[in-house]
């Protein structure tokens, strides 16, 4: 049994045919440790009548700030490892969930036993047919020789950039993978051996300066201790804290060049000729859609046409809200919404998106498609260049909060990456001759 299993435990109870309750239990000793650190953190900052700042008795803080401390525990534990643990267990235990887990309740009893309750919509197992042998006509590329020249020039330019750039340390625009450990006032881990694994993109806006100062020029394997406000804000927005964290840089994905070797690994390509042929897929367009995007659309359409299933209306309604939120960011939103079939289009798109994720999630389990750290890195490499983003169908969750780049859990990234990897797996088999 790993240390993480001792920290957290997941219970699944089927409450209705299509609904289950997922409960993440956090060991009370760990909650007590965090509670103690929270009290000490507040003791440094609280100003109250009759006591100098920093000298307020601990018992006074516990009695008068218990409600806000409890709310802080809930938020910190959720952000620190509860949601990432839940997503990891859903994947490992092959729980066929549709849509995202919905937090319904957090219960902290008198002994600080803490339970996070989530609702999961479960979905029946899809009886997949012999899908690898379905007839599939892949969209053809345009035959313009200029496309080949564009691709060759793109690859040459990126390789030249890679040769001329120092890749030993972190720079603005890079993605950084790091482990983070909460420390107590003696610089000892609060949660035992547990290390939370996160990624962050080092942004170039004014609001990104704090994370820039924290990570710029650091190297892989470098460890440091910090109590910077930007890290506090990520875990706790409801209460100002002054926790100490240990950070270790695990990996760096450089933004200054597009890595062709990672591209090859992502698509399991062996030769440079194959690589050039693959990259052409996002340079060849028909009706404003690249060959790659057409291939994705057609392959998913084929599988959905051969595997009929319906989804609950409430899942479609939730997805509609996400679609509308995305469309509102489009400059032409007000033009779209005036069209009489706009709402029907949104509903159809929402249903299509829900069905696609259900199908891919179940197929990844059936085909035993695994996701590793390197898959995340290969996926993020595609985000380094706007043209290469056309290889991506499932975007990772938003990382900006109020215009500032914030860390994101590796487990949340893995969800998008696993769907993307499964989609590549499907296209590989459907197009294999």
C-alpha cells in the first residue's frame, strides 16, 4: 500500500442506476496536522484587541476563528490533492463516468475526519464492435507542392532554433513540471511522503511576474523552499496564509522551439519522411478545416454512427452552458445568436461533445490505452505553435485565472491527454493499410 493510499481513500456507492456517490476520505491525523499549521499561520497575522500581532494565543484563535479555519481546510485539501486523487482513481479503477464529478458536500466532524462527497453520472458499458476493421476513407491532402516546401521550411526553422537555444534552464513561455510539498514550521512534510505533481506555463503578462521570479533560470532537479504569495493563492483564496512549500523542478518543455522528436514520439513516427507527411495534415485545408481536423471529425462520426447510445438530458444541458460560455468569447457571438437555429446548433454540438468523450473514455479503458508523463509533454509540445494546435481536438482545462497563469494538476492534464491519445489510436487503426 502506497503512502498516498494511506492519506486518501475512495468509496463508491451506487445510489441510482445512472448515479453514484464518490466519497474521498482524508485521514484525520493529516487534517489535524494541516489545522495546526493553519492556526500557526493565522497567529502571525491576526490583529485583535488586547494582544500584540504574533502573540494571540492559539486557543483564542481556535475558538474565535474555527468556522473560517474549517472552510480553509476544505478549500486547501480540495485544491491540494482531493480533486487530483479522485480523477486518478476514476481512471485507474475504470469507472465509466459521464461528465465531470460534481462536488455536493464536504463534511468535517468533531474529530476532523473529513469527507468530500461527489456525484458521478455512470454510463453503461458500450458494446464495441470490431471497430478497427470499419471501412474508413481518410480525407486526402491537397497536392500543392508549396505545402511540402512550407512544411520542410517549418521543420528546418524549428530545428535551427533548438540548436541555438540554451535548454538547461527555465525561460518565459516554458511549461514547467514540478513537485510541491507542504512543510510545517519545522520544515518537515505535513502530509508524509506525498508529493503533489503540477504543471505551470510561465506567462509573459504583468500578473505572471511572481511565478517568473519563482521559476526563471531554475534547472531540472533543482529544489528550493518558498512561501511566495502566488503559491499561497493557488491553494487558498478564502484565507491569507503564510505556509512554507518545498518545490522540485521535474521537467521543462521549452517554448522557444517546436520539438520534432517529441512530435515523432507522440505519433509513433520513425522516419523524417513520415514526420513531414504527418505535419502536412495541418497545412492542407479544405473549407477552413485542416486535413487533420477533417480526419478527426470523420473518424468520430463513423464510430458514433456504428455505436448508438443516448445520454441524459441534464448532461447535455450542462454541456450547453460550456458551449455558450466558449461561443460568447467569439467576436461574432451576437451575429450567431440572432440566427433562428442558434439554440438547436448549440444543443446538437453539446450532445455531440458529450457522446464523443463518453465513447473515447470507454474505448481507452477497453483498449488499455495508458497515459504517462511523457504523453503530457508531447501533448503540450503541440501547443507551442499555433499551426500545430490543429493536431489537438481536446484542449486542456483553462490555466489562466484573472489573466494570470496558475498551476494545473497533472491528473487534470492527463484526462485531456488520454482522450487525445485514444483519438490518435483510433485514427491509426482506421487509416492503417
